[in-house]
C-alpha cells in the first residue's frame, strides 16, 4: 500500500498491478483505500494481542517498533480486518 490523501485525510491505497504505462487488466483487484485513522486506532490493541505487555505502549511507540522491525501490516478486504 502507498500513502495518499483521500477526502482531506491521510490514507493508504493499494493499486495492485496498476501502472500508468500499461493497459489495465480487467481481472486485477479493484483499488482499495483505507483511512490512516482507521488503522491507527487499532494499533495498540493489535500490539496487546501479539505481545500482551503491561501497560500497552503509546501509538507512537507501536509505530516506531513497526518501522524499526520493518513489519508490514496487511489489510484483508473481505473481512475488513488488519
């Protein structure tokens, strides 16, 4: 996913297989957009489920850990879960 702005909010989009230099494959998945605030509000609970720390770290600490460890989050379109 790549970062973008959608409706004046930070968001991420997946344009799987999209390139402006090639004709669009009609069978490729449709573009997916998810607002950043929808992701951020779940980060701390995701951390607790994975590591069970006491107390839960701040959202900024979780983001820093994900970046430092080069962890990629994946969004499931069908279940609408991270």
